[in-house]
C-alpha cells in the first residue's frame, strides 16, 4: 500500500507544456506514473508526444477530469498564476494537488490552501518535490532512480534534498511512500497529516521524519507522536549550525531566539521516543537499527 498516491492514481499536469513541466512529465511517465493529460488553456485540444506516449492537452482541469477521471494534479505554473491554478483544480473537484512551484507569495498560499481545504482537495506544497510511492507512481520531481525498491519505510520531509539523500541511503530497504511537504511557512499537508496516514497504512513499518529550523512544526509533530503514533519513528533536523535570525534556504527556516532551533526540535522529538540522528547517514543507520529491533520483537514484520 501507499499514502495519497497509488498505482491507480490518474495525474494531470498543469503547466505540462512548459520547460520544467515537460521535463518532469517525461520522468514521471518513465517511472510508471499514469499521466493522463496536461492543462494549458492556450493549447486546448492539442496533444504532446512524450517519448512514445501521446498526452492530450486540456483547456481546464475540469475538462481533464471529465475526459480522463484524473484525481491528482501537479502544478508547474509560475508563481503569479499558482493561486489561480490551485483554485481552478479545487473547483473542479480534484482530490490531490501537488504544488511544485516555489516563490509563491505567502498570502496567495494562505488563500488557496483555505479554499482547497474547504472543497476537500488535499494540497501538498508549495515549494516541494512532491511525493513518490516506489513501484507505483511518482508525482513531482523526486528522481525515481534513487528511490530504490518498494518497502516498508514511510518518509515525510520538509527538505527536498534530504528526501533524496535518505531515500538513496535506504534504497535497498525500500519505501512505502515518501512525501516532500515543502519548506515554506505555510504548507497544505503537514508532518502530522503524513504521520497519521503512515500510522494507518498497514504496509508502513517505520516512519522517518525530516525537519529543519524555523517554526514549531516539528515540536507539534513530537506532541502528536507521543499521543497517537505506535510505530517506531526516526528523525533528522537540519540546521544545527545555523546562526540565529538568519534565513537558511527555505522561507520558513528562520530562527528567533531559542524558538525553532534544531536543538529544541531534537529534544522535543527525543522526549516523544523518536530516535534523532545528527547527520543523514547516522539517521539511516538508526532506521536500520530500529527496523531490526522491531522485527526481533514482532517476527511477523520480517
């Protein structure tokens, strides 16, 4: 099994005919994703040859859903038009919108997140790499060749780069799903949303949580883990060497005083029973140890 994205997911790409949209559409198709169409009002009724596949282009998300039964859309449109793109998808009744675009104004994000939530559309992102369920589907820009085989680890991460590194280091073990939620101050799907989904997924045995400095998302996730998660959780927090008051890469990664520091997040997670690595490689080693311990105590997991 997997969370949010499966082999049955039918995917539209808003902005498919642009440079980035086309490049990653090729990669998604190569990974086995069921890309059923693109969306571009100026090119409605045309089609695009992607490798050996002819992919139709629709004038709107609604037209794409009506023609193909799509339930996922991936947004590759420029920042000034991202809000309208997500609102259009939510109005059409899409179940999942994966917003890859970075540099979207926070006010726009707040508006489209609230709008989508009110209409039952889950948003992942913005400023995220998307999500992948290895062997099933890949929605976004995560390189499928680093993901390895399907497995029993669930991964939720703020950082795209660290998502890639942990997936590569644990590729021989394999993942049920990996979700890059994005590093902006406001995101549609949170650590807690993914933790809850992985807890309910019978094929996810262990959860990896990657956070970074800034905000209190990891502290809130720690409180949720303590109350609701029975599966083993391994964590990593990026930013131990970050100076206070500096923006470090992501717009949300700002430390103010003792709030939002890597140390505070690490302490909160460890208090909730999470094993926290000091480097990505050490985190991968902790995953292997926790898996081995879980399988010794629960033979049915082997």
